[in-house]
């Protein structure tokens, strides 16, 4: 994976985490039942989104800083 791809993956992860965190905060402020999506409470979907964002960030960071193979000089 190229470094640009890893950086983009990390940016997407930040966006997912921010959206899910804002959703969870708005549910907590309302203090009401959050509603359901596909039969599952919305706060569980948002918690899963946070986990997904953290996983994407970890993958992007790992691939960004993983040692790369040395390229051979064509001779």
C-alpha cells in the first residue's frame, strides 16, 4: 500500500469516528430512546462505527509506518 493510500485511510477513519461520536453525544443529550435501525438500537450502530474507525486508523497507521522493501536499482 502506498503512503498516500494509508493517509487517506486514516482521514476516512477520522471522519467516521467524528460522525459516530457526534451521533452518540446527541443521543446522550436528548436522554430519550435513540430509535432503531434494522432492528438494532442506533447507539449500537454508532458504537460499531467508532470501532470501525479505530480499526481503519490502526490499519492505516500500521501500513504507513511499516518498513518497506528496498527497491532494486535497474542495472
